[in-house]
């Protein structure tokens, strides 16, 4: 498979893929995209790149959502795309949690939950 084909399959850009073939370790998000794009064990690839496993990512995300529920007193739902963040790196999860918190607080400010 060419690097351009791998780019299309995984969403990891050509330059990053090229650097990977030369032994350069990409950002964590690129490792996750690469592994998921080829249906490989994400945690195994993260370990090869010296990143922590994301197996605890789901727990981290759900703990963050529970914290928002406890702090706001609002029982809200999240959509499937947001739940998929359980496999994302912590910084992506943090952005999602901030967005969810802002959405919940905005609804509270408008008088609804």
C-alpha cells in the first residue's frame, strides 16, 4: 500500500506516515488513527510509540461526564460521536468535556436542563 493510500484509509497525513516509515514517533492522535484505520490493536501501537494505553480512556471520559453531572445536577445525554471520544487521547477528551460542560451550563442558564 502506498503512503497516499494509507493517508486516505487512516486520516493520518502523508508527511506523518512518511516520517513514521523513517522511525519518527508521531503524535498520540496519529498513532490511534493509524491503528484504528487498519483495525489494529490501538494499545499495542501506542505501547510501541511509548504512549500510555487508551484502555483507560473510556473510564477517564465517563468519570469526567459523571463529574459534570454531579457538579451541575443535570442528567444529560451525549451522542455516539461524543462517546467515541473514549478512544481519543486525553487532550481530545478534555476538549469534549469542556464542550459538554458549556452546553449543559448554557441550558441551565436558559432555565432548562
